[in-house]
């Protein structure tokens, strides 16, 4: 057992041990059975009295400050009011390891806090007609008492609560730093709308069936002005830094790698008959000469412009958005527009305008440039689409197996990435000539095609990422207000540091209703512009709660600081986190966002840290072990 104090050293011979057992047996028949809860109460009270900070470890404060540091971190809970077995499992693991490390002479920090903002508290408050802050505070007290009953030895002097103004002041400061560096921006966009919770969802909060991660409602698409964080600017770093996380579970790294989704290939600009080039990204430039159509997304500028003149197209787009079926192969032919493959088989520039252009729901407007080049012979989706719309025209094959015999036996479609370019002398539906590209491997042909595209300013090498910028706007009350003021003269202006935090107004549950509660409070909305002094309006959205949890482990190192997000000296002493324990369901959202914030803080660090320790800051941020040497995901039911 890992004791909280020191046990007396006792040595007994076998005989004395047996006599002791006999004695205990005889006494137990005549003595009252001790009540374990009374023993527990007695000793926990004594341990807390002995400790200057009320800890369950009376000698914790005697650890030398220069002892080697150890940071044991459990993912902090949402204060629902009740701990469950998953909490106990996680906290038991961290508690045991923290105690063991203290006994080994380490200067351990083992903090706890509350991920307190979010929809559940707001919904509960609406039902009860109270402010979410009241509900949250009651739940925090209940859960702290439950943790005390578990005898978990947390460093309560480091406690943080994301819904406390003392905490979300610094969440807002991080936002303004990102805003000043161009990493936080507002734009109109098609968003995921939860019709039950009446709020926006990030892409990561919509499951594979198109349903909200929390309410389970079928997510709708809407166009709204929203705030985004430019996580895509760090996509390459986030991908590369996974290589440094050699003690993270492979499963977690694989999930993040898949979500970031890097793809190397080419951007190709297809000239069109109406002088509106269509740019596509493809990971298979070697298949360029098999292109038989170009398809654009429903929200592509070309589709929008055409729909303004074509009522049937406008109706097609509206129906497709309502059905929102990503597997559909429906399409609408833009009869007035034709595209051209930008180079010929000799690598020269060409404009032949013989490629049809479709508007197709299966093309994602959020990936690449919202357009694809259709190669029915070398892509299954393109094949299905072409077969539906042009059943009498066979797919044009230009790539086949590197094995000549296999290539000659090729049927309609070949999707392997390692092949060879052949003419109709080998492939049954091939071209008569492939010029300078004939006989090249897919790799070599792709490189040569990209060289030609770059030579004619018609495209070139490119890397695309599946990850999208982080949508953080939420049309709810119980979250950190976005610290921006909208002025007709100055545009969006960050709230000055002296005016942070932007406090949530105190309102009762019955005031919420549906929609955005803050937009209905004139005293909150109307405010002077901090730049010019004219009448202006506050932003009425609140931040996604994953913003709050993306940096809390930093704040634990310096939780009482009233002047900085955290002190670099104190943070450097304890970072990186040595052990992080939590559920694998946080592998993409929380852990990826946390890595991003760690990286982005380097970008804005000069405005945040004045200690002159930039080299050390970069050592544990820019190198990004994500602040964890070990990441432990307990194997539990449902994880």
C-alpha cells in the first residue's frame, strides 16, 4: 500500500505472529467491531490538520523545491454533479503514481480543476429557471466532496475552473493574441447547425451519420458569420510533430494523423470556355490525360454564378443541400461551359474545351478548391458518376499495372497508385498517343506532368490537408464571450487587456429560450468602440468549450497569476507533463487542439512572455511533445 504517512516499523517472528492472530480472534468476540467510516474520518481529519495546505499528504510540503519535477495530470471533468467509475479509475491511477513519485523524492504536482462551461449546464439551468453559474457551483462542490471521499490527493491549491472570470479572462487573452496575429478571423461560411441545441458545431462534433455528438439530432447546413481559428496554418507542423510523440499510443497518433489528412499531389488549373479557370487538387497527376469531366461543389463560385441565371440549377442545388447525401452521384451538367486539359501529351499548353463540367453534391466544398477532375478509369467515385451520366461512353484508360500482362488484361477501372502509362496498344480503351509520357511509371509521369504545369503556369506541386479551420462560435450563453467589438468605422476590434475579462451578464434560466441569449441583452451588446469611441456592439457569440480545455495544463503551473496567462519560469519548471491520463474519445478534439494551442503560443509568445526565456519556451512548445512524455489511455468499457 502507498501510505499517506509513515507506518511504524514492526518485526514479528512466526510464533509471535500466530499468537497475535489468536489474540485478535479472542478479542474480536468480546470487543465492538470498529466502524470503518469513523476510522476514515479520524485519520483524514488528522492528515489534513497536519498539512499546512489541507492535503491528505501531511509531509508533501517538505519536499525540496529543487527536487526533480514530476507532473501527473488527469483530464479534468465536466461538473455534472456525479462522479462515475470511469472518473474513479482515472483518478486512482494518477493518485497512485503521484504518491509513488513523491515517495521517490520528486517534486510532484497533481492538480485538479473543472471544465465547467458548456451546453449541459445551460440546458439544466433553463429547466430549473436559474443561472448556469449557480448550477455549476453546486455541482463542483458535490464532486469535490466525492473526490474527498475517494481520498484522492489532489493539489487543490492549483484548482482552476474554466467558468471563473479569473480563468476565462486568460482564455479571452489567448483569443485576442490569435486575433492580432491573424489566427482568429470571422467569415461567412456554411456551418453545421444543431436544431435541438440551437447552436453551431465544429466538423469534429458531427458523427459519421451526420448527427450532433451531444444531442443526436440530424445536423443541418446553414450560412452564418462565424469565428474560426486558423489551425490549418499549423497542419504540416501538427502532422510532423507526431513523429516526436514516441510514447503516445499508436492508436491516438493514427487517429490524429487521419484527421489532419495530408495529401501530396498537384494543383491543376483547367481553362474554361467562359474564361473562368477551375482549379482542382489531385493526388494523382499521372491520370491527367484520362480526365473526362470536371465537377464542382454546390457552393463553388462557378455553380453559384450559374445558378443565378438557371432556375433549374438553383432548384437542384437547394434539393441537394436539403438531402445532404455525400454518397449521391447526382449531377447537373453546365451546358454553357466546357473545360480543357491544360497541357497536351507532349507537355505543351493547350485549350481544346472538350471536357464537360458538372455541379455535383459528392464534391466537397471544404476540401481543396471545391472541384475535382473526373477520371472514371482510375477512381471509383468518378466511375460511378460517369456511368450514371454517360453510360454509352467508356472510361478512357491511361494507367495500368506495371506488369504488362496484367495491364493488357485490364477491364474498365484501375485505381492502384503504382502503375505505368500505356497507350491503346496495351489498354483496351486507351489513347492512341501519350507522347513524352508513354511508358513512364506513375511516379515519374506525375513528376513530369507537374514540371510541365509549372512551366506553363497551369498548376504545380501542392500539399493539401483534410483538416479544416476550427470553428469556435457558439450561439449560447454559458461560455467565454468572444472579446471582440464590432464598429462600423473600425471593423472588428479586440477588447483591450485592461477591459478583460468580458464578463457574462447575470441572467436567470427563464431568460434563455431558443437562439443566442446574449444578443437579446442590450446592456451587454451596446458599448463604445475602444478604438474610436463611437457607438459599437459586442460580439454575442461565446467560444467553443474546447478552447477552455486547450490550455488548462499551463494554468495549473501558475494558477493565481493575475498579470499573465502563466509565468514562463514557473511553467518551464514543470513542463512538459510527464503523465496524462484520460479517455481515447478525446484523441482528436482535445489533444489535437491542445497541440495547436501549444504551437500557436510560440507565434504569439513575444507578446505574452517577457521573461527572456524564449529558447526554453520553444524547447517545450515548438518541439511539441505536446507537453506529455507519456499519454495513458486506460482500457475501459466504451473506450
